[in-house]
């Protein structure tokens, strides 16, 4: 069989015309590049329809947050950049919350904001965030690359890196940050 000869269904229309080759059995699908070297033609055939432009891949980001509250009635906000995109209510056992961004989001653009503070008659609201996942990549809240405010450490609230997975006061976790 001659190299480049292919039998195709006749419903695809007439074959393309390319000098130097026998394309009688090819359809008009794809692009054909012929290079005739020393009477030994080599053909590269792409099976894309040139009449149908390729649609660009949609860039989305799946964000998962594993969190719980101490009392079970806490809320937190997912913030991307400077925009709060969703508010979640947590229970006292861990749950996984998800959000799909229609755009590409880096972990360093994500904040988990906790703004509720209640201490009443021994009842203390706190938010525990075990980790977030960004398109399957996990970022732990207690990691040395996670910046937090609102975490109680050594007797006071001091912002910094790797302060644990609990926000005891109004504050946030910001993930995959460069440590100064």
C-alpha cells in the first residue's frame, strides 16, 4: 500500500488537491502536508476539521475547603483576591465545602475569612480549617507557608506563618505565601 493512502467514508466530500501526491482516497478533513523527497512522499495528516475552529479550553479552578466550627454555628467567607465569592456555614464536625471559580486561581490568591467572634457564658466560637485544595493540590492551614491573623498563640493573637489551623478571633488564613 502506498504511504499516505487511506480509505475514508465518501460522505465527507471531495479530497484536497495537493501537488506531488495521490490523495484520491483522502477526505477534506484535516490539513495535509506533502514533502516529496526522492520520489518517497511523506505525509503528515492532522484529523482536525479546518472548517471548525477549535474552542479554547475553559480555565476553571476547583477549590475545596475542609472546615468545622467549635460550636457548629460559625460562618466563614471564601475570598479570592479582594472579592468575597461565597459564605459558608459550618457544623461542629468537619465538612468539605467546594467552590468552582470560572477563572484560574492560585492558592496565594485565596483567603478564608472569619469575622464572627462570640464568647458568651463559656461558649467560644472558633473556626478550624484543616486544609484547602486547589485543583487537587492540598495546602494545610498549619503550614509554614500559610499566613494567618486571628490565631491564639502563646497567650495572644499574633499574625504570622504556621500559627495552626484554628482562628480564635476575627482574621483569615492566606495560603501558599512566600515567607519573608
